[in-house]
């Protein structure tokens, strides 16, 4: 018979948390894709939070692996034409659109493209198997816009890896957030990012409780602290080991917090729900380079965190942080704490970069979200909001009554 502690944990996992209790959107577009020999098996449909489809249509798309590989490499090459501010010229932006259009036409069937073109929902979940994570799905171009500009977009990955059932984190008020910024003490931009984020979020301390650790942060501290927080933002060096992904990790003052270390933390006490890695891979602050295996590199760390129970992972494949990526983070957390869904917060942060710097500053293109994009971390229907609205209404009535007496 199941013991009482396990029963309680299972019950808590099913109960919505105070901050995530707001309703799901009415419609979500689901795009499911898996490799099947030399083809991609595709299923595309709208789903409702109240109505799960009993039967789904799928079809196959023939693909040429060499052509797809070359076009993915072309996307990397185009992004690497940026200057030290992450800006490309108009001609290169047009070429990026052309490459994205090629991938859109090559990977998706006409029926799927028709469904995407006519859907009214803003929410897109791209479900792929782990042999398709290397494709820049966010940068598929439909003729008018990139998918990540149009949709609140998140990736969900199916894998042959053994998946455990880690404890589900229940987020309470206020959200507990840890910012790890410049842990080695050698990235001024990362340090400034951490301080700016803390100062901005401290203005909302009834919703989020922020803790900043910077300079000479060691691995032992991070391992001990991770489970105490709902959200972790990392700004610093990251090291990716393509040959042995389990050795990839965040660089601390005394060594590396490895992906394998994260996997080994699976247990009864859950890890954070959201990890945002605004990480620098080189430490050369004048470089903006995208590695040829950038998607796989991001997935290496994301994979470890997701297997360990993290619900959302935001990664970037740029080498460094700069002013645009600082503003991306600021805009993302503002939207998230104002009640936006996590995918919506990512998309609005992208659009904020475009509005502030122009579409040719392609930092907006460097972020990807793993996890369900329709989750909210802040519930705008929370009781204190309604109470504040009631007090404001009563105050206005009192003012109007007082003015009427003065007439």
C-alpha cells in the first residue's frame, strides 16, 4: 500500500499552485514530428484545454538530410555575419528569411502549412524527437514572419533516454528566484546583468523574492541552493562538450556544474521550475559567434535539467551577453511577473528587441524555450489583486461622494 508521504506528494503534484492556477488558453497549435527512416512523420492540429482529440491525422514528408544539414549550416553562417553588437545588414536578413523559408517548405507538408497559415491561436508547441533538435524550428519563415515572432513557442522533446518521475515543484507566493551572475568574477557584463535584474525585480517584491549571488560562486553552493528556488537565472560562462555532453555545464569559481551533476540531483525534493541560461560560451566580449552544433549544445544542458524535473529551460547560443540580451532578460521577467504565459513572455521580449534595435539586430533570434509555453508563473486572478481593485473602487467612490458634498 502506498505510504502517506507518497500519497500527499502525488496529490500536491495534481493540485494547481497558487501562482499557476490561471486557466490555459482556449486553443493551442500542436506540431508533432518524428524521424521515420528518410522521412518525417508529421501531425498538426489545434487542441483545446477542455477537449483532447481521440484520433489524429498524420502524414509523411520526404526530406533530404544533406540539404537540410546544409541549410541549417547556412543559418549559422548568416547569424555569424553579425558585428560586435549582434547586427546584420539588410541583405543578410533577407538571406536569413530565404533560408528559413527553405526549411519551412522542406520540412512541412502543404496541409500543415495551410493549417499554420489559417490558425488564429498564438500558442505553438513543437514536439520533436531528439534526432530533430538540431533544426532551428524557431527560425522557420512562413513568407511573412519567423515562427518565433508570430507564436508563443515552446519545444517538447521525446527521447529514448530513461525518464524518471521527479517530484513536481509547487510554487507559492512569493516566487523565490536566484540570480547567479559572473560566478568566476571575470565578466563585467554578466555582473551588471545580475545587478540590473535584481534591482528591477525588487520593485515587485510581493510577487518575487530575489537573491543575487555574484563573484566567486562555487559549485558546492549552487548544488546546495538550487532546490530552494523556483526560478534560477544564470549569467556567466558555459562550457559545452560535444563529444561528451554530460560534461557540459556552467562554470563556477572552482570548477564546472556539469549536466551529469544535475541528473544526479533527481530526488524527492524538486529542482527549480524555470532555468534561464543567458550564458557566454567564450568569454571574448567582442565576439558574436554561433557554433555549428549550437542547437545540440543548448539541448545538452536543457536535457539534463528537464530530465531532472525542470519544467522550462531558456537557452541562448550567442557567445556573450551585451545590452540587447540584458534588455531581453529584463523584458522577459517583466512580462512573466505581469502574468504573461512563459512562451508569451519570450515572444514579447523578442519583439521588444526588434522594436528597440530593429529586426536586423538578431539577438531576438538566439533564444529558444524548452517546455510548455502556455504556463503562467503569476496568476492575475490572485486574491490580493481583487482586494486592491476593491479598495481602489471604494476609494474612488469616497472621493466622488466627498466632492458631491462640497458642491
